[in-house]
C-alpha cells in the first residue's frame, strides 16, 4: 500500500502480481532488469507509506485488528502465523502433481475509511497442450474453476465478518485451446504423430492445404509453435480475448478492469528477448487482479486525474522472465467504506 491519505484523493493502493520463478534460472542477467522495472520490490511484500497513520492488520487467531508498527518478516511456518491465512489445495484437486505449492494466502487490512482482504493465489497449470485441446472447455479449466471456487467460498465463509476483497496472482487462466486452434487452423489439414511403443498421440501438425503445405502449427505436450506470433502482440492481443472465458463462470462474484495489455505468459527467458513468447504454451492472460463487487465500489473512479486508475503490465519491453508482472494502481474512494462500519464489526478497530 502506498500513497498519501487526503480527504479529496483517498488512499493510494498499488497491487502487483509477479511469478518470479524465472529469476532463479538466470539471476545474473535478469535480476537487475527485473528490480529496475519492478520498483525495487521482490516477492510477496506489503509496503505501507510512512504518511499513512493508524493502519491495522487483522489477527486471524485473536479475531481482532492490531496496529501495524515497525517492520515484520514472516518466512517460515506461515500456516501458524496469526496475521495471515495460508492454505494449499487438497491433493486430489490436481493428482498429476505429487507435490504442489498451489494455494492462497489471505491478509486483512484496516484503513481509516475501510477494511479489505488481499488474497494472493496460484492456481493449477495446463500439464499438456495435447490434453488441453481435446475438448472445450478443457479439463484443466474445470480444475482451476474448482480451486478458485474453493478459495472464494473459504474467504467468504462464516468464520469471519465479510469484507471487500482483492484476489490476485497467477490464476493460470488459458485461452480456450480447442477454439483457438480451430480458428488458427480453420483451413489447415491435421497430421497425427503417435509414439511407437504406446501408440499415444505425441504430436499434431497442422499444414496449409496449398502454399507448399506450409506448417501453421505444431502441437506437443509442451510445444505450441504457431507460425504468426504477431497475433498475440497486435493491438495487445485483444482480438483473442473472446477465447479468454475462464473468469466468466464467476461473473457474479469477481470483477476485473478492462484488459489492455498483451498476454502475460509465456515470455522468453532470454534476457535479450523482452517481447518474444516461448513456443511452449499458447500465450494467455495468466496473471490477473480481480475484486469482489464491494471492493470494486471502493476504487476511486478517475474523474479529474487521468492516470489515477491503471491496470497494466510491468516491463513490457524488457525480459522479466516467463511471466510479465501485472499491476493495478488506484485510490480508495474517500469515505467509501464508512457506510459499512456499523454493518461489519471487523471494520471497527478493537
């Protein structure tokens, strides 16, 4: 959280989601660029501007707010840390993975005008491009829906008072693979290559019917090699948003500002290729910042200040690893949460 609190402007908030795994693949070349583009913040941190006074953080064990004083670092046994809730998804949600860090972390904050939850989330990926394209929607989409529904139900259950919430992180949302491929290869022929030992599908090759049978797309478990990557960059790839459907299932529970940046994944990890996608997965908007209806009401509408509300990526022209960080910058409407102070006991500092 950053910014100065005034009656006219409201409190400035900056939320950032960043999957930083690639930094450890090539720290020598990536770390300096990443830190420069990322405002010197690395990992899961909460920064509170010194101008903000009387900020409170919720103690989930004591069920009351405590004033934030000084600096606190929590790096081990987070599950038992009272200032947050951390849960991993049940193993049967994604049995293909023997061990997973996928899950969510929730913290709750109180400002002078309101309180809200910040929920960091990491959902399951597409294990195989070949499986993802078999049906629409894919089996992986169903797994992510189940996991996200679990999180939403958990953070709105009866254990604590309900407050506005922001959910952000690597949702691993993907474009509808079957529909995208059928569109890209509508006039192409498909060749199926199978393994010699198990006869399982190993590769799909889509070729033009003429033009010397030029290859349009090659698809393997971890290969998505399309002939024209520009389609994902032109006009920020927004022509493909019609295939971005996974969030629509939660349209009554989650909201998002208009996307005007290119798919956030999978970018090349070559430090000299800041705009190039890897040929591993179909590019998609995996990294998002979403909010509840009540949280949306807290966001200050940019009436006089043109850039007071911004939803964008970080490091558009440089290599940031395979994920581009995504941020939401806004100001909480001054006084917006006061109408809830009597309704929600958690909005009253104890």
